[in-house]
C-alpha cells in the first residue's frame, strides 16, 4: 500500500476503545500492516477514553459496541454532545445487528464494521474515508460557526455557548459592541483597510478575553462578547472600560503613512435566572447598544427592563396608530384664531385627536412619539393636511386661514413639497394662501439649511408658514432672517403669567417689537381671560387664540361657533 494513501498530510492520531485486550491487539496489528503513519493510544473503558479525548485531539476513535456493562453508543453520544472537538468515529462489533448499525449512524458514527470479517485494508480504508469526511464536516462546521475574516465565532456558535451558560445557570453577561465611526475608514481608505482595522480590533479583543469567554463577530463592525463567571455588574463594567481603551488605541496604516482611531458603543445584558432564551438575551444587548450609541461614543449601558417595557409600549402604540389610520380612529378638532380688536375670525388651527379603541380619547401629547415617527408620523401628517383642507372647503371661508401643525420628520421628509403641491392641485377651490403650516421653533435648528429650502418652496406654492411656540426654543435673529415666515405664535407659557410676571411681560414686548420689525403677523396662544386679551391689545398684539375665545371643538361644533360668533359681533 502506498504511503500517499494518507492525504491528511500528518500522522494520524487514533484512539482504540475496547475492553478486550486481544481485540485491541488485533486492531493494532492491522494498523501496523499499513504504510500510513499512525500514533495509537488505547483505552479499555468509557471513563479512560473520555480523559484522553478531553486532553488531546484525535483524528479517529475506533470503539467497540460492547464495553463491559456499557455500550459503545454511550461513548459515541458523549463524543458528539460533550466534546467541542470534532473527530471521526468508527464502531466495530461482533454482532451483525442492523438496528445497532442504524443507531450508531444516527448518533454520528462515521462507519460501522464487523469484527469477524474485518481485514487490514478494509480498516485502513474506513479510517481514511472517515477522517476525510470528518475534515469536510469540520470545514462546513467552521464556515457556519466562524467568521471568515477574523476567525472569531459567528452568531450560531455564540448562541450555542450562550444557551449552555443559560442551561447551567451561570452568572454571565452578553456585551454587544458596535464601532462608532468605522464607516469613514472604509470610505476614505477602502474596504481592504477597513478589513485590516476589523482584524486588528478582533485580535486586541481576543488578547483581553479569558479562555472561558466567547468573542463573536456577527455583523460588519459588530462584535459580541459572552463573558462567563461575571460576579457583579461593576466587575463587568470595569472590564469593558478596559476593553474600550484597547479599541480606542490608534491603528497605524503604513500604506497611507497615518493612523486611524475608532470608538465603540456597548450594550450589556446580564444572564439572569428568568428562563430567557439566548436569542432574547442577545436582542436585549443589541437594543441596549443602540441606546448607548445615541448617548455618544464610548458609552457602556446595561439593559434596563423599564426601558424595554417603554419600547414595547412604543411599538404597540405605533402598530395601533397604523390600524387607527385604516379604521378612521383619528379626527380633527379646531380652535379659532381671532382679531381681538375687530372681533373678526382670521383662522382656525387644526388639532388632531385619537379615539383609541382601548385607551379612549387621546390628545397629541399622549401619542407624541407616533406623530414624530419617520413613517407613521408622516402617514398621519398627510391625512391631517388632506382632512383639514377638505373641511376648509366645506366651510367656504376663503378669508380664514386653516393652520396645520407639521412634525419635524414630516416637514423634512423626502418629496414633502411635491406631495403638498399635488394635494393643493387636487383641491382647486381652495387658495394655497388659505393653508398655513405651523412648525415648531426647534425644527428650524434641526437642519436649518434643509428647513429653509423646504419653507421657501412651500411659500412659492402660495402656502403661509408660522413659527409655533416662539420663545421656547433657540431661534436666533439669523434664523428668523433666513426663514421666510408669515406668522409668529407666542407660546402660551408667556401669556399665562403675563399679568403677574414682569419678565414674561418684557419677553412678550420684545416679541411684539420683533414681529413688527420683520412684518410678521403675531398670534398669542393661551388667551384665557378678558384681562389677557386687553393687556395683549395694549402691548400691540391684536391676534389671539385660547380658552377665553373658544376651546378646540369638532368640525360640526366649529361650524356652529362661526355662525354664532358672527351673529354676536354682527359681522356677516
């Protein structure tokens, strides 16, 4: 037999497991007749063989079906379930029992041989075939369980190790790490350099971990650490701080004669004794990492059950809102805006309400996260615009402006102006100047340049624009100069204490002067008494809205109010 029969390229390390000395000697003689190089160890019991297997690597285990009082199937099961190292296993037996053979193959045996008819060539052929098959299985296993770039564990292997920690009720922690500013490395230096940085970070992290820990790469620049035997949250936090310092250390790029530096955000979920599975714990760490990322770079944040409940409630509210749009659960209420000197209706503000199927009648503050959501909020915002204009058409009040609050995400969403233009064209009976978009003062600083372009485009359509809650945000004179506004609305917080607070009076006086300088229409919100109205008129603010004038009301009640108000003041 030629020596090339051993294509494995190394000495085959074999373990013979048989309680019969004669049978072990017979197998050894068969192996010696081959030209392949082997290193053979022997064991006479399951216990002895497991000691060998835990201490070293074997290419193949040849095990007898009968091992004293035990069965070789027991050892086979141990090899496949307890040991992480993969090797070929051949079962030999003096029995020609097909059921035993089938059971052996089900448990992962590579081959099944009968002692009585066994020849040297047959044994050698079975060993080499089994070893080759085991090597292919190992490669496939590694492809599924290890990251090709860094050699770290991949998600399936991480989850296996995590599930083991859960089953054995270990005190452990899962730390989900994401590199904060990795994308510029790829953009500026190319993906090969990005890969080099990832491998460098992986090697640094590996150097810090203990043997019992698991480090996995499960995404482009995402790593997960399974830290075993963590005794306290403080211990975990101290370890991760040290880890962040390693990540932060500069990485030299010789090809570019420079260095790069990355930071990290880490979310941590502790493995607690509350019957959670591996996927749930990993998801908790992942979600917590995103919360840490929102706080800035190099933050470590531990999972908070209260935050998870809040996120769950938020998702439930978003899902309910999407159903609510389809089920017509939303409605608009309207609050009049008047010229307090001439007692003339100048506008109405459309205010959204939600008839929630289980929570009852909700105000915007009750579902603010829904209104600000980049998808659901825009859907609702589009409905509000359409419904407000539809109602305005019913009223046929061309001299009355209808004001609609526009959420930041809606105002700055893609194609907002184009969609608004199409909506106005679909309602030719309504003049664009009859629509006023109310944007919060803080929106103008979110992305001032984009906001300016959107507001200018809206004005070109003929639509009016108001800056709402003025005085509560950070708008500067420069912002007021940039934004092509028609109206300023004084926040009700300054109006409520106008009669008793000198500072609020001074602020209102300044806003009045500012509106006159920029030639803006000025509306005071929160007019709740005759004294408020009279004081505002004296200060130069003629327009107002608030409970003293009228509370928000349904469209039908608003129609009745308009008639009643005009009759009262004889304005037909």
